[in-house]
């Protein structure tokens, strides 16, 4: 049991290292991409006056290109520094090149971190990547620093799970070194957090121990940032030119994310064809880049009610969601997705969008049903998707109710200010607990 003497301690200032790659990185003041978990948390901590160093990659995971071709440090302000490490990059998410990139990034972090004169009060490392988590745990042990591992994806389990049945035994053997590395990393961490309770339980199980009070779930937090007047004007023009209008007769259905194999687009396209035959004013706007974009764009070339605008910036996302009636979250049915509430769903809620998802079981569908702010349809069942679209298209009162419920759920559970304030206080709790256990004082109580 954690004693009251340091359970609610506060700090003058923390020195926090965040280790996360694969997220959008604010490389300058004109940064237009929406931030994800590490980006929001880094900004939040810095705004509270804590010193933050975010260790990440020069490689833009979404656009598959480098922001810089060499190791680079960016100091965004007095409290926030970003160390970008060059690892080589990769062309495909599932590839040997990606594995090599991750190994290189982990080795570079280990080498450069040892040269830092000012070591942190705590290290927060995301899993993935397994390699960074492993190095972080070792580094924390060597330098007497608490390490918090934040479970984002169930690596390497999902690689076995998504392999064809015939190759699963082979995949498990081939990935045995990664399983051992993940277990060692989790076992060496001071505490485990995750995006849902299921993810925390998975991480604790991977560590081979029982769950304790420092192991906690924190939802992905999201902040609604209003674009400035110039950005709004540019986004308005962009969507007007795309034919996505904001007037009441326009019923737009949006998807914002990676155009990859983790999503079921085939069902959406089949439904769009049916709707086009009925000549209804319903349009599907599928935004993002990925390895299926070229193929899907080609097979939908003659469909006027499906638009692929490619990668869009934060102001265009903000504008599109407010011109839309429904947000699509067509995940394939995997156990890790069933345990998750992804960025996409939370972003939709922030704009009062009901969520339509292919997941019929799991954390997200349970949340949607409980709060009456979305609907589910079985993957591949285009009739079911068509029916629920028409249900909201024809019943605007129900649509209005779901919109209100979606925003209320966002406000109650996913607002970044609430989520990351709780996470910040949890870091303080871990630091003080670790200091007590190791019989030295790392932080000053106010």
C-alpha cells in the first residue's frame, strides 16, 4: 500500500523524458498536424512548468519520409526540447526495414542519453517500440531512475495474431526474441500504464507479476484547438473545392486516419455504390495516406460520392468534422482493437460526431452503446452499414441526440486537460514512491 505521505506529493519542477516514435512531431511554430498522446502530454507538462525532453525519430511514420536527414534537436520553448534521431526509415509498416529502424533508434537513444549531464526524474516510454522500452528499462535501472511503460499496441502479439493460420507457429518462433525482449522490458519497469484497463492488464501480464497501485489506465486525451481566421478561410476553400459543403442538405460521412489494411474500406465502398444508385446527397470523405490509397482511389475513380483528399492538416480535419454527420471507424476485428479506444474515435467525439464501427464487441462498442453515441455493424456486412446510415439520415432527431451524447462523453472522459493532468500527477506519485523505496530524495515537496 502506498502511504499518504507521498501519494499526493507535488513538485516544484519535474525533469521528464518521453520516448515515443511514430507520432506527428511539432518541428516548428507553423506545425499543422494534429498531435497525438506524446505530443499533447509533452506540451501539457511544459505548460505546467516542467522540463520535458521528447526523444523521437526524424522519420514521419504517416508520410513515410524524413523531417530531417540527420540527428536534430529542436527547442520549442524554455521547457520543451525534442531530440529527433535518424534511424533510416522504412517503406512499409510491416517490413524488415521498420525493425532495423527501431533497433537503430533504440541504440542511438542509449548512446546519446548516457552523454546527457542532466538525467531525468522519470522516463515515460511507449510500447511500441519494444526496443526503446527495453533500453529505457535498462537505463532506468543503471541510473536509478523510475521508468513508466505506456502500453499503446500489443506488440509483438499482434504480429502472430495477424499471420495466416498456417504460419502462426512459424511467426511465434521467429518473433521469440521480441517476446523475450518485451517481457524483460515490462518486468524492469517501475509501473505500467495503458490506453485502457485491458492494455494495462496485458502489460502487467507480460511483466510476469501482479498488478499494483502504480499501474493505471489513462485514456487517449484530445484537445479541441480552434483554427485561426486565416486557417478557417483556407480550410473552407479547400472543402468547398472538394464539393464537401457545409449546408444542411449535405450529409457527409468522414474517415480520418491511415488508408491501410487495418481498416475495412471494401464495405464502405460497396455501400457508397448502393447510395449512388439511389441518388441520395450522401458523400464519403476518406482522408489519409497509406499503402491502400492508390488501389482504392483507382477502383473508386468513377464514383462521385467517394472522395480521397489524401493527408489533411489539423485545420482541415477540424473543418471537415464540423461539415460531417458521422465518423467512420472501420477497424478489422482483432483482439487488440477490441481492447482499445483509438485516437480516431475520440477525435470524432470531440466534434460531436456519432461513431460507426465494425467492432461489435469490446471496449469501444460497449462505450458507444452505453452512451448512445454510435452504432456497430459486422465487418463485411454492407447491408447492415447501409441500414444504420439510412437510420440517421432519415431520423435527424436521433442524429441530434447522438451528437450531443458524443460530445458529452468526450467532455467527461477524453478531454486532454483532464487526462493529462491526471497523468502528470501520476508521474509525481511514481517519482515519490520510487524515491521512498530507494531511500533517496529526487524531488522537492512544495
